[in-house]
C-alpha cells in the first residue's frame, strides 16, 4: 500500500487545475470572451464549478496542442 505522501510527490503541474476564465485565457493567450467561444463551439475541456470555469492543465494543453 502506497502512502499518501508518496503519491503527492509525483503530482506535477499537469495535474493542476486552471481556475477562472482569466487563468484559462492567460494559459491559452486569448481573451476571456474567446474562452467561452472555444468551450461552446470547439470543445475546450473546461466546466463550470461554483460559478466559474475550471479545467485540468493537462487536458487543456492536449486540446490546445491537438492531441
């Protein structure tokens, strides 16, 4: 059985979440309005949580890179 601390040592930035439209927009180098357009029309992998958008860095990066 692995310890909780051991698992956390291997968590990288790709397991981090982009929280909020501004952070997602900055990551993609687009406007906040474009974030909504990309989500609605092009499948940007973000979801609304507690009234704001968030998305996993690895999923948004893969989407951006066409993977």
